[in-house]
C-alpha cells in the first residue's frame, strides 16, 4: 500500500518573487480539497506571503526547509505527492531537491533555463526517478513550455495527416515583459561554471546537450543558437533569442525521449521577432549587438560588477502593471519530409516570465497532482511535452492561453 502523504502539492520557494505569483494563481484556481502547502527557509516570510494571498490560501500549512539541510529537504519531499520549486539558481540550490524527490517517488517541477543544471540532474537522478516512479519535469515556465508543446502539436498534426517527419522547424518569439533578479542570477551562475570549466563550455555548445543517449543522436546540423539578423518570408526582421539555447535542447530531448518521433532529420531553431521595414532591420541589428555586448559584460567580472549596480537584484521582478500589460506570442513554422508546411501558435496574456509563467507552472503542478491517470506513462527526467503532453495543452487552453496548429500546404 502506498504510504500516505501529508500534502498533495508543495510550493517550495513561495517567498520568492515568482513563487508567490504561482501560489496566488493556485489559491484562485486549485480545486477545493487539494492539500497545498507553502515551503521556504523562513516561517516569518512564509506567513507574510500567505497573508497577501487570496482567502483560499489562508489555511495552507507552512513548512520550513532549506536546500542546504538534506534532512529538511528529504522530509519535505517525502511528505507531498508533488513538489514544485522556484528556488534558484538551480545549479546552486536545486540538485538536493531533485534527488530527494527522485528517491521519494515525488513528482517534481521547476522553472529552470539552466542547461548545465538539467544535465547534471539527469545524470544523477534519472535512474532513481524511473525506479521510484517520480516524474521529474524541468523548464515548466516560459522556459520552455510554449516551445516544447508547440513542436509536439506540430508533430501530432503532421502524423495525423500522414505528412511525414518534421524537418525544418523555427520558432519566432515576440513578447512584452520585464526582467527579474532571479533570472539574472541564474545567468551569472551558468556563465561562472562555463568560465571555470572548459568541458562545460563544450557541453553548453552541444545542440544535443540534454540527450538521453548522445551517441544515438543523428548528425543533423542544427541552427545556431545565436542567429544572425535575417528577414523572414513575411518581411519580419529577426534577431537572436536569449532563451534559444535552453529551449532548443529541451525540444530535442523531447524528440529523443519519444524515440525521435518528430524525425531524426529535425532541425529546430528559435529567433526573436523584431519588426518589418527599415526600422525593423536597424532595430534587429542593434538588438543583436546589444545582446552580444550584454553577454560579454556579464561574463567579465569587472563589467558585471558595474551592471549589478543597476540590474534587478535576486528576489525582485517587474511591477504589477508591467506583468499585467505583458504578453507572449511564439509562432512556429514547420516543413515536413513530404514538403507539407504547418504553423503552430503558442500565445497568452501577461508578462511571459512572470504572469504567464505563473499560469504555466500552476497548471503543470495541478496536472501532476490531479491528472496522473491521464498523463503519458513515463517516469524519470522528463520535459513538459513528454511528462504532460496534451493534458497540459488542455489545461493551458482552459486558462486562456492559445495553442493551435494550422496546415499551410
């Protein structure tokens, strides 16, 4: 008989900026009777967060736990069926949480965009999670739900039409939103790891860095993560997309975990859409130069210290007005081996990294807690598409996000 758990769902890191947003979403959208708890290092801060949440959360238990205290994290994982963590940088704080969940058979979700962390979590915890039946689901926010689910839907549409495998697939991201200190802190951590260890630089550069079996990956050449300025077929000028290096590897892992169902010749890339006309060309070029300069400044300690004085600090994020006025739109075009063309759209209201991410994370957590009998029969280190698939698509549509596919030819 399965050991009883005290909670159905725990939000670990509820005192953080995005943790509180997810808790607020769940307080409004979780069904009555779902046993939710908030966890973090400070009970006083947890009490302050709970006091600001909608009324449904006022009786949620508060749990003290610290990722640097193995016993507290083990108890946290063992006491819940699902644990969703927002505590980052994940490379610094996340691995004990993943391992505790994998050992306890507890389903796990996070918001990471850190390729190095996901790779280490796979290597350390995939076998443990498969043995215990835990679903370990990384990148359950704007990193990388829209990308992962959109390509899954394109594959399903092409397969249903008998159109053949996917070959050339590109996502064009447009969005309006803000930037948080937590995201920047994760970027700092990965840059530091790459600078200190040359092997990690090579790993991050590998387009199949998150493959479950690197030796079996095809030799298909993948698009560059830092794409050059280009003008698309519809006249839109594009620039590099800062999240491409994480999202593309999640999508390729999804393909491999499904036996390369999307196609062994899949070429998948992501860019950021800017604007049309001469203004679009100039803006795209300026954006490309600016991103390169920013990445270089963040990688060099003296200039990073200067940037740290003006950039958002960890635990902060965009204002409520910025979050409410934001939006995201990811348009993904695909060509199949038979020459057919499809277009997928993943879109939604709210700042993509925070308001929209709270919806994605909240619905991921609810799916793991409530929809186990409808989820794909997989365990181990997974992705949103392979762990949750159509169930998460349905939930996000019901929450007001758009996921649709159109056949173009």
